[in-house]
C-alpha cells in the first residue's frame, strides 16, 4: 500500500494512470498524450509497475502498458474505511467539530474580563451504584483518576483532600504520552468548600493559563440522591472571575466534563456487573448551559 501511495502521489504518474484507465497504450503514445519526454515516461511507468498498479507486455517494437484495477479498488476500500471511522456518529471527529464551533463562539464573546461570569452548566447522570461507592469515586485519588479527565487525556498529577479547605490539583497530559515526555496539556488548582459524605461535595477549581494565572474560577456543587437503582448525581458548574484568555477553556466545559461523567457512569456500571453497552447505559444524560 505504501508503494502504491508513493507512486500515485506524483502528478505525472497520476496522469499516466488516468490515461491507462481509458485503455492500454504504448509508451510513445502515453508520452505524447502526457506532453512528456519518452525516457521520463518510461521511468514513471516502471515505478507504477513496481507498485503493482500497471502491467506491460511487448507488442512488436512497442511496449504496451495496461492498468490493474484491483490495487486501486483495494486503495479505495481502505480510504473508505478510514473515512467511515472518522465520520462515525458520536466519534472523536464529531466531538472535534462541536468543540470547534463552541471555540469560535466563545472567542468572539471574550471581549473583556468577567465576560463569562455567572455562566452555568448543569449535568445529571443516573449512576448504577449506591451513594457510597459513588462518593468514593468522587473523592478517593485512585478512583478519581480513573474518570476525572475527558477522552484522550490522562491524569499526571492529582491531589484531592476531601475536607473543607482541602487542596485540589488536577494535572493532565495526552493519553498517548505514557512516559511523560510531552508537555502538560492542562493544570487546575482549587480548594474544597463543603463535604457531606454520600450527599454533597462542593469545591472551587481554576484552570491555569500558560503563564500560571487562573483562566477563571469554577464553582462546582455535586449532589447525590439515592434511587431505586443507584444514585442520581447532579452537578452545578458556575463560572466566576473569567479572564479574556479563558475562552478556550470555557468552550470545552460542556463537552469535556460531560465526557468525564460518562466515563464515571461506564466505570460504575461495569463495576456493578453490568455487561451491557456502557457507551449508552440507558441512564439519564443531561448537560446544558444557561446564562
């Protein structure tokens, strides 16, 4: 496949392939139609033959080349599979496009300090676990690290002191940066405000700008309510102290935090023995922004 792609990447060889798609032709005819010298055309045809996309045979004083359709069909099928993977509903590309639209809108809105203050988001997840294990996943480092980053990211440093006044640090890198050699993708620092085990958790968290200053302050209030099948987790996310440079962070809140909560729901469903499709657990999923 690599040899085929390399061979087809040259515009002169692509022109020859197009001519051979019409019918087999001799080297001299191909050179004339392509407006090239015959030695150059011969070299291009030899490259295409080594790549398996054309065949040749001698007919009298001429060498005639013909196109082999099968490699092109295989390439077309491979490209189609790549396109289908990228275009799958709910996949990473769809998330990328959603973030791009949000990013554009937030950058236009970020004209002066305080531009996003009092913007709020509400998230609701019905989780397949009782409040006690849910609480542990919200406050214990080893469990929190399993879900508290969006897709394609991993926790690289995590501190969560589950007591009023407790310190919070959440640093993350690209998920594929397994050895920590790449740059830190993001870091947030904050403090815990209220702790009611199994009932309520409130804290403040500030994503840091590249220079180290806070982009904004997020006030998060997490409420747990037991249900007949598990726990309803409701999260209120409110923005304060927003800077002009916070637009990129604000644009990712609904998508990124929603992905994290989806991971939490999937983990709890798996831990409870649910063998169904954790990508769609059947739980309520609600995330919206209000101003």
